[in-house]
C-alpha cells in the first residue's frame, strides 16, 4: 500500500516540486548535463547481448567496494556484462576510470515510476545487486514486479537507522520484501534486517575488507617522489571541515622534532582545497595546492592534494596515514585501503560508521584510535621518531587487511547461485 501511494505522489510532485530541485542540482554542478537523459530513464547506450548483471551503489565508497566482486564475476563468466549505476558525478568519474572491460557505468534514474519503468524496460537485467542503504520504492517495486532476483549486498543498518525504521516498520517491511536475499555486513546488521522484515538475511562478512588497492599512476608518483626527495612525510586523508585546522595547529610543534616534515592532506571533498589552504596559511604554514599545479618545494610544509582518483599515490608514498571524518562526529571513512598498502593507520574517536571493522582491526592491533587532536599529535610524533615501531604498525595493518579479504569468496559463491549457467 505504501509503495502504491508513494508512486502516485511522486507522479504528482515531480513537475511541481522535484523538477525544480533537480534543476538547482544542475545549476550547482551536481548533475551531469551531458548524460542527464540517463537520469530520466532514456539511456543512449544499447543493451549488450547475453546476461546483464546490474550493480547499484550511491557513493564512491560503495562503488569501490563492488570492484573485487565485479572483477571476480567477469573472470568466472566470460559471456556476461555488468552495469554499474551511481547517482553522483564524482562516483561516475571514478567508476569510468576503474571499471574493467565488459563493465560500464550508467546514472541511476530519478525514482519516478515513469523513469524507472523505461530504465528496466531498456536494460532488462538478469540479476540486481543493491549496495546502497537508501531504498528507492519505485525502482525496487519495479524490479520485483519483473521477477528479477534482487540482492542487498553489504547491507548496513546503523543504530540510528534501526530506531528510525522501527517507527515505520510497515514501510520498511514492504521495501525489504522486494529483496530476494539480504546480505548484511555483520551479524548484527543481518539480525536488524530480519527484525525489520527481510525474508532472508545472512552475514558473510564485509565486502569492503576485500577491496583492491587504489590505483597508482607510476609517472605521477615518480614526479611527486622526486619533489619530496628524502623528506619525512605522513598523509592526512579523507578529511572534513575543521579537521585540517585541528591538525594544522600542531604541525609546527612536530616539525621542531622532525625537521623537514611534509604533511600531505587529501580532503574528502577536493573542492575544499582553496578553503583549506587559506586556513593553514593563516596558521603560518607554507602550503602548495595540487589543483593549481603548485610544486612541493623545500619550503612547503603542507601539500594539499585536492584531486580525484590519486589517493593511491599518497598512500603509496606515505608510511603513516590518518583517516579523517573521525576527529569530528562524522563516523569516519574507509581505513582499510591504506592498510592494504602497508601503511600504519590512525583514526580519531568517531568511527561509528565502521564499528565492526574497527573491532576486528583493533583485535589484530592493525589500527590505532586516538581520542582527540592532542593524542593524535603524540602518536604521529612517536611514529615519525621511532622507525622500528612504525614498521611494526605497518606490518600489522597489512597482515590484517589481507587476511580479511577471504569474505569475497563467500559472497561470490552466494551470487553464483542466482546467475546460473
């Protein structure tokens, strides 16, 4: 009943309200003007012949977590094709560069039944793997009505979401009923999915544990390494507003004990680069901005890497990485990528988006968690002045990350059952 009412309301509200909102997104560069037809269910790309498996994820993080599974399935089934949909311009750019042969990207259509129906009629997927926490009623019900197997993969239900959904359990049950199978990130996620109405919910582990190392452009790395020389360095990655400022305030003190120290900051949102540069310059730090083509000279103390798709370079060059979104109550960002690249990893107190991963990593002493910027300063100084301890931390992180990658095998085995011959 809820889905039926939702569809009627969307049809009415789209021309009156939603279309205006979409137009504002276009003006703000949040929609891809050149490919907007995909957002209204009118793709220009033809459907490939044979079986088509559709992967959907909302953001860059979810999209990247798909890559190991995509690669494995393409290896196992040489005649299938894979379509990946996302909703953001950034994720489309990243996927366009990272997807292997026989896989391609499309934008997810706006959740208007007129658009979702066109989308499904055109692509006719044989199997859908849903990696997003947002459940779009028009699309999900359309998939169910066509009797297409629909799997929720790496499903996560946070404490906050669980309490909210319990207040509207009749809605959640109707949405989860669209899924053939729900695969939770953890046992607790699987339990919550069952409580909320999933017909079949299991846990096979967190697919993010099985992710690839981010790519490294060898020429760019060589160029940056030549600019850095033999200077000591560390990487501050995926930061959010106010974190760069907190870190910037203690850099001078560390530099007194670690002469020549270079700090590389790669913000979560690269468009914040100029803002970060202004904040750090006001602290008396000498900075260079990658988006402006500024070089790392001997005088530069902080290099702001405000670019997309180059994080692998910074992880590869730096022995120590701080993962942002954790000094502020954002919930943290993916700390597993630098672990795979044999970096010692440190995070702040707010990692509630990665509770299960953090518990497992901390048991293996593969990640260090600090309570505030003061503790972060002390830890960074210790790592940069005690090379043997830094090497130990790097090895622990690497061994843990690679031991966790086995989760991929379990998920592949489950998905294979829905592909057939």
